[in-house]
C-alpha cells in the first residue's frame, strides 16, 4: 500500500485529487496540506511515500525553495500538478528533487500511474514538459546520434539513479561501492555524454534513450 499526502490550496482541489487517487486500491490517503509551510512537518509526522501537490494558488518559486531548504525530496516523492510552468521553472523543480511534473487534467489512471512511478524512484514528465530538459538538436553539445564513448553497464545504472535524483552518497549505498567510486562513475558519464552538469547528463540520457521512465 502506497501512502500519499495531498497538498493543494483549494479544498475543492484537495477533494478532487483524493477522489482520483482513491480509484486505486493500492493507494492510502494519509493526510492533506493546504499550504507549503505545513508540508515539512506533515511529511515528518505522516511518513508518506509520495506527495501529490497542485500548484494552483501556490507560489511555484516558493515550492522550489521549500523543497531545497527543507531537504524533503530524498525522503518522499513529490508529484507536481502545474499549468503554464516555464522551462526554467521545470528545470529548477527537477533539480530540487521533484519526481513528476504533470498537467492538472489527468485521468485517474494517469495520476495513479505517475504517482506510483515517482514513488518507485522514476522521473515522470508530460510530453510538453520534456522540451525544458531535453536540448534541441541545434543546442545540444552532442550533434551526432552516437555517444563519444558507449556507457558501461555500471554507468547505465548510475545514470538511471541520477535521473531519480540520487546524490553520490545514495548511489554508493545502492551499489555497495565507495562514494569516491560513485563520483568517478558520474564524472565518466558526464565526459562520455559531453555534459557539463548532472542535469544535462540526464537530459542527454533521455534524448539517447539511455534512461527508462
């Protein structure tokens, strides 16, 4: 059973999300939040597996700040429902650890599937959000369809974990390797993809079909 906390400014929105999520027998609604300020305390008290958050009526920039400052995302998967989000905000939200960015007009099946995927450690994006993190053919640092050098099986594993937002220490623990070795793998991935950052590496990994969503 997956424990879900619903966050939305509007009581109507909270009730609507609850109705959508309760269509799945695998989901238990453990609580509600009406503002961003109460999120850290509720996450600590209720220990949800995922937070489904409707940004309507909430300050999107404040959301990114709360997630970054309170260090919530390592402990819980955050699924954000947002309309008219800018590419810059989408990139910032993903860097802050948001696992899914989706429109509000989802079907129950789509919302449940996205929430379960996010709780399992995957990053989920609606197609119209992909342009925010996947460079165009004219701007990407890799023009050809082939990599500078193929990734090793271990590097494929590490890249998948980067897409899930894991830090080097978490990657090391998952793979039973040292943090130094995890850093080496990340550096090697960035070099082979021609990426200047972890975020760009994930973007390029998505473009080349190296990351499973």
